[in-house]
């Protein structure tokens, strides 16, 4: 849940830890992502505490927020990384994460991705098809290396979440079907350059009911038994991420302790190290997107619009997933209004809220779009020729710039004149 401990109001002004968001907007401009370092650390520690009874290894899912300072903050606490591409691997390494604490997923890893991962010596590659296993083996043989691999199994469990973020259903592109595992094991036995070290799954994101994890984990236990019967020594049992966070106060997510109470007794049976891949759970509520009201207008039907300088180019989740983000004024208000909060992008889908009761802000005032730490800055774009925003991290009373605002010159720097 978004925590007022890290984003409190002080003297009627919203702050990030000990720093006024009004001050940060004045110094760095808007739109602006502002991240609480201590919120990241607190969420990571809460996750570790919940699963402390298990032999486990937590790999932060870099795709949620891949700013180097975010990765470095978590790595300093002992966290590993789950990456999905050569670019994410490069970011993790640049952040100081040791290669042996990095795992690579991804349904479409290229030859270049695989070569890079093997050359750097990451903990494992998680294969999602027979073709990928063959490619990893060819690269390993050619390079004179032995590749540690995991097999991502599609458990055919349909979790109750948005269809765009479900990943464990047999209709989706992810993982290897259970029916193909016999062929997978036979293939691996003939590949001396590959070492099967993990069984893996991921059923989606924002999964509110632990029973979906339980059902999928029970299926994965059967796969583990089959792999051991086939003669493979499995060290890791990877159940992915997808643990939920609260975006709407009216729809609170269950505590991570609730998930642990269901999963720990089951996972203890594996005799393996359990790998978790939380991303959103750690990052989502660590960040706000600051935006300034450019215009207010009312149409002939009496509909009120608050037009702000951030849009779907900075936070695409409402347009893409119909996702809810709480929106509050940086300066406290005593009155509210019902309005659409919309951005400047030339798309009707460019909105943060529709028909929402919000603080009665005027032109020039600041709004904070809450819970913007996951799948926000990483999905930002230059659509409409918009430079991507700056990013700031706050630690107590200290704020540092962790990403500069793009310039117009950078928008064309790679184009050939």
C-alpha cells in the first residue's frame, strides 16, 4: 500500500521522506518521477521477512523499474536480479550486481542476448522452448562453456488478473507446455554443454489470491519429481513474481505474509532453493509522478477537465490496462471536484482518471500520481516528440538526480542527417 510514512504531508505540502515535492518540482521541473529510497528498502525487507523460513533467493524483476540507482539500492541489501534482455543485463551489471546473482528470462531471447549472458557468467538462463534450448546449446558448445539453464513450465493456471498480464495460461506465449517435458528431458540428456539446474514458472502479475500460486506450485512439484526421476539434480525451484500491491485504497492487496503462510509449507517440500522474482511489489509504491496543471476547462455539457503536463508518454498504465492510480494535490486542499485528469498527448486514451473526485486544483498547481514506481518510467516513450522526464531519488533529507531530463537534441541524436 502507498505509505504515508515515506510520502507524508508536512506544513500542508506533500513530501518524499524529508524533501518537499514542491521544492523538487521547482528545481527539476515537471513531469518528474520522485522515488523514496527507503520505501524500496522497506518493501524488500518486508518480502524477505515474510519468507525468512525458506531457503530462498530473491531476484528483483528489473523490468519493473530499471533505473541503475533503484537496482543498486536493492543489490546493496543482498538482492539479485531477474532480467529479460541483454539491455537489462547490462543495466544490472552497471549497477554493480554480480553476474552469479542474475538470472535471465524472456520468451524471445536472441543469439546476442544468450551469448552475452553466457560470456558474463550469470547464474542461469531460463529456456521457454525446445528451439531455445537447442540455440543455447549451440552457443555453449561453440564458446567452450557449460550453460546453466532452467526450464520455464507453463502450468496452465489462469489467474484472476488483467488479460494482458497473465502469463501462466496455456493460451499465452510463455513457457513450455507440460506435455512437452518428456521431449525436453530427452533433449537435455543429449546436451553435455547444458546443465538443468532449475524448474521455473510465472503465472502473471497482480495476483490477489494465493490459491493460484498454490495450484501452480503443486503442478511444478510434479515436474520437479519427474525431472529428478529422469536423473536431473535440480537446485532451484523458481515460482516467479506477480505478488500484488494496492493501487486503490478500496481494493487493498493481501499482505505478503498471507502469501507466505500458504506457500512456505508447500515450498519447504522441494528440498531446493526457492527463487522469487518480485518487481512491482518492491517498486510500485516507492515513486510518485509529479505533474503540473497546465489548463482547466469545462465543456458545454458541464464536464470538467484538468489538463496536466504529464501523459501516457510518462505513465501508460491507465491507457493500456485501465489501471487506477490515486491522484492527490501536492498542496493540501479543503475542497474537491469531479473531473477528468488528462494529458497533452494527441490520443483520447491519454488520461490518468475519468470522472474522479480530486482536490480542486487550479492552473499552475502540482498533482502527484501515486504508485508510479513500476512500469512507468520503463515504459515511457517519445511519442509526440516528448522528451522523457527526469528522475530523482530521495534518502531522508537528501535528493539526488538519478536521470537527467532528455533534451530536444537527444530526440534526434541517433538519426542520420
